[in-house]
C-alpha cells in the first residue's frame, strides 16, 4: 500500500467546510494561533463477527459518518496540549517525553496518549514534536461504535504527520491496535483496521495475520440502521471484555493440550484450527468432545494444564482478570467458531447476490445475536428489548454491535420500509422513556459505508 499521505485532502482556505471552519475558529480562540492541519478518523459499525477478531478470525465492519476530528498545530516546546470542544472533557497537557497512561481511569486524553506513544515508540523518537490539539467528536461515547479506537487512530495519524513520518494504512492500523492495549483493553484489531482501510461505498472483510481488507458489496434493497440502547459501556472501565478474551485464551490452551499441540505457544482459537487443519464445523465438534458446558474453576484449569495458580495468573491472565474464579470455556469457544462461519457465509451471500440475499443475511444477523446473548452473554435487557422492537417493526435481521453490555444494535431493513421503521422504533423505544427522549435524534439513524481516516491541509 502507498504511504498514508496519498490520503491528504487539500482544502481551500476561504471555503473550509462548516465543521472544520468552526473548529478552526475555536482553535484560534483557545491557543491564539491557527491549526496547521486536521485529521479525521471514523467510527465503525460491525455488521457481523462479534468478539472474534482477538481470536484471529475475520470480521465484517464498515466505517460510518460519525468521527473524531482533531485540529493540530505542531509547536517548538515539547509539550502536548489537548482540548475538547465538549466542555465535559477537561483540558490536559503533558511532556511528550514522559507519556503516562492511567489504566485505572480510562479518560479521553489517555486514548490520545495511546496513539501518540505508539508512533513515538515505533520510530524511536528521542525528540518528538510538541503539539496543540483541539478535538471534536460526533461518535456517541461508549456506544459500541468505536469512539475510543477512532481517537487512538486519530492521535496516531496526528503524531505521524506532526513528526514528518510516513507509514502505510496497514502499518498504522497494526501500530494503533497494539498501542490501544496501553489502556488495558486486549482488543483484536478490527476497529483500528476499518478506521484506516475503509472505503466509501463498501463494507470490508477484515482478515488478520497478515492484515488485509476485501471489499464486500452490500445488497441494494436494504439499509443498515444503527440504534443506540443509551446504556453506556466503556470496555476499558470494566473487566467484562477482558474476561471474554481470557476465556477464549484458556479455551485455546485446553483444546490445544487435548489434541497434543504445543499449548504454551498456541494463543488464539484460530491457531488451534490452523494447526489441526480442520474446518470450522469440525472445530465445533471438537469443542463438544473436549470442553464441558459447566464453568471451569481456576483449580480445574490449572490441573488440566499442569500448572500452578501463580503460573496461570502471571503467564496467561490479564491484569484485571487475576481475581476471576470461574470461566466459561465451552460457551465462548462455541460462539467464536460458529460466528466465524457466519462471517464467511455473510460475505459469500453478498458476493453471489441471490434473489433472497436480504433474507439470508438477516437470518445470519439474528443467529449472531442469539449466540452473543446466550453463548457469549454480552447483551443486556435494553439491547434485548431494542432488538425485539426492531424485528417487530420490519427489520429482517437485528443484532448488538460492538463489545455489548450496552451500546448499539444494527438492523437490516428493506429500503421501502425504512421511514416507517424509523418512526415506529423512535416511538416504541425512545419516546416512551423520559431518559432516552433527549437522545433520540442522535441515537437512531440509517448509515452507509463511509471512508477511512484522512489528513486535511489548507491549500
């Protein structure tokens, strides 16, 4: 891939788009000088393939219009000053030579610092450029639309540009995936990859090891609608997400050991399948044979692997899962292998475009949701209700998207039913609840595949 600067967009000074112009004016008011460039990174909606990227499996997201936008001025002092157009997010400044990321308090500026640190470490920058930055975001926070990863990606690209370095989109995605883990989340790379690799008009099949993206043309007879449950879930602020990552890692270890593989070097469920050379369907059979549905205690896991509790905690578990006493391995592995198969089937249907493609894709989305709810247990009552409402009012398929435990649903709706669908869902979910009513305008919208991250420079 070409260096990322192929994606620079030149803007006429006298005709900046309204949002950029407003951001420029606020920047001048805040810092007393004009920004030199702007960086945008989009949020995303995952159409299918939930909680499987960190297991090594392909996912199928698309970028959305909502984004993170940062105005930037490189400065001679080695200080980064961060400000936000939203007054709820406090100003922050730090020396670029002393980046400290607080995992216990995932505040907005820490995500910026992740991207900053990732680029600094990749290039070994001993004398990095200071910056004044003003951020504006339109992605609902903690909604499962990847606001945090968009901020990490935006910060990575900001730092790259400010320091005069170049990287390909793939390299940027991989660096930002690794650097977001500084905040404590053991993510798999989907969010960062689609943020950089997205193209307008097409969803993407994102595959890993090596990272690659393939166009997936969605059916023309349906729209994808995002609905926010208005239940916020910050995956870095709880252990829900990392517990699932660890459960998949432990399932990997037990499946590997049962099949005579080197379980210490086998890290992901995808690796088990690859080393055994079997199909996803055969992996589901192996899960049935090897793992039991009852939760595994840490003692049983240690016995199966022949290790001590101290070795389990120090060599396998993450920092915020040290005190978890039971893990559901059977259910998590069943979800991952079946969901991986659904992703491939979803892409196949989109490519072949049969007459009943919308119906077939909707069924896959519904199966995905049931698996997320029952086998992965990452739903919540509000998401359950919202999915039911969406299906009741005309969605062919509806499922949670993102980490879960709150956030958004994504529904596939025939285009001729879209207006009635939006009206009825607003009334049934938002207008019947006083707390959700103020959020309805930004919480329910149809979306199309958007473009990936960009650098804007005034011509």
